[in-house]
């Protein structure tokens, strides 16, 4: 079990699990380490796998891959995800798509931490896969919100403004708040060189940000007739919560986009 915890070699992990299953097939070996965490949207599908050995192997490969990605050990994460993809392709189209989605996120992180830092544009294949992910319409595939968030941030950071403003499908603007926000930011970037009167999108962006950041207050009238404030909470009128907006902003690094966001918050502060 100690070797199982330490190993990041997919083949070795499989061998250890086969040996452990030979001793006792009843154990849930995916619970051996508290560092092995799989997003809750996936765990139901994985734990529904009937074969005990396969269930343990898929869970551990994915959990180890996600952990390696978190600590920026991208090469081991890629090996673990590739092994997991190969395994699930044999029996689960749903988990196959889940693994393809996670490998896309890993490739985004790998590029941004590597050649992307020196300003080298991502390969066109990666940009196509990002677009493909956002446009995917597979209703029963479990999705992690962070992947959509990273995909839109990636497109903004690499100035894919034409796609975000002119080519993005209409259904996405209704269903994905990050795409809607990305479109408004991209359109505002395109409008900025023009005259101030023509900046219609900037007004739309301002209204969206105001709604996200607004706070609704609850008041109560006491027996003496005085009105007191009970609590303030985030308004639910916005396309996303304020915490989600702040998380998204942290992923942006394109100077013009950041300048626009900064000016919005300065204006919001002065209102």
C-alpha cells in the first residue's frame, strides 16, 4: 500500500493493485490516501464501475493525475491521464470524454507554464480543442466549471477576440456565463480604439459587472418602529457570483483586458 501511494508510474500502479486484489478483493484501495481526491461530479460515475479492480485503478489514476497537475508535475500527470483514458475507452464513452476534457485542461496549463510564459502562441490545434470543448453539446457528460473558466480565460489571454465576438454560437452565450463575460470583454477590447460614443458593449459589460457585484440587503422593523439591517448578501441577479468573477479575473493576464477590468472596479468603487 505504501508503494501504491508513492508510485506515479501507471504500469507499476496497475501491477501493485493486481497484487493487492489477489490478497483481498474486497478492499476499496482508492481510500488508502486522503490526498487522492476526484471531483464530486466524476466520483459517482467512477464508483459506479462494477469491476472492483477497474474501479480502484480508474479512481487512483485520475486522482494521482490531478494531484500531479496541481503540483505542476505535468509530465507525470500526462502519463497517468493517458493510461486512464486508454483504460476507460474500452468500456465507458462518458468517462472517455471526461478524460479528454481533463487532458485539455492539462495541455492548457502545460502551455501556460512553459512556452506561453515567453509569449509563444499556443498551437492552432490547442485553440481548436478549446473552442470544441466550449461548443460541445453532450448533455449527460459530467463537467467541471473550472474547465470552461480556463478555456475562456485562455482565449482572452491569447486575444482570440474575433472568435469570442463573431463566431461563438448563440446557445453558448445563454448557457455559459464565462463565455458571455468573455464575449463582452473581447468586444470592449475591439471597441476601445474607436470614438467614445460607439462603445456600446462597454456599457453592457458595466451593467453585467454591477449586477454581479451588487449586494442585496434585508431589513427588519423592530417593535419600536426602527428599521435595522439584518444581513447583506450577494445578489443573485448576476450571471455569476462575485467569488466566481474574482476567481476568473485571477486567470487573466492580457494587458488590455486587465486594464478594462481595473477601470470597471475603479468606477464601481467611486459610485
